[in-house]
């Protein structure tokens, strides 16, 4: 599936439960890793803030302490922010993501409703 197709599916799912959060995270690439702050998250992706920008379509892993590692693609990047789309890297990936979303209360969220602002590293 193209990044545009993933984005279209992600937008529909995100409208069902995007939460504003503040999580410390880490972007992991084959040859490097760097920190980021997750600003909002849904069952389909996340918006992150970081100093290093990556090109649209770049494959990476988003590591969230206490929640796990999620394979992603960069959907967009602009002025210190990037939109990530979660992709299923293995057969159980979407199930694990759904389990994490339930723990975060994403599946019960109203569209664009702010969630609990969690302290970094929570």
C-alpha cells in the first residue's frame, strides 16, 4: 500500500481517537537513534517533536518506554514536527498496538479530545 493509502486509512482511524500526550520516545533507524517527544497519538499513528527531520516515507521504529516499539513510516515532516503512521511489521503488531491503545484510553476517546497530559517518561 502507498503512503497516501496508509495516510487516508490513518486519518479515518485517528479521528476516532486522537489523544494529546507528552511521552519521551526514541526514533530508531538502522544506523542511528535519537530522542523525540510524542505530542499526540492515535491507534493509527503519532505526531512527534524532534530536532532531526526525516523524509516522507522513511521507515523507522518508534520506541516508547513502558509501551514498546512500533514500526512506522513518516507521513509528513515540517518545522520540528513529524507525523508517523503505524505499520504492521509482524502478525501480532496490530494486536499489540490495539492493546496499548486500550491501556492509553484511545479507543474510548472522542475526536480530538485531549487526554491526560502525562509527565515525560510516564
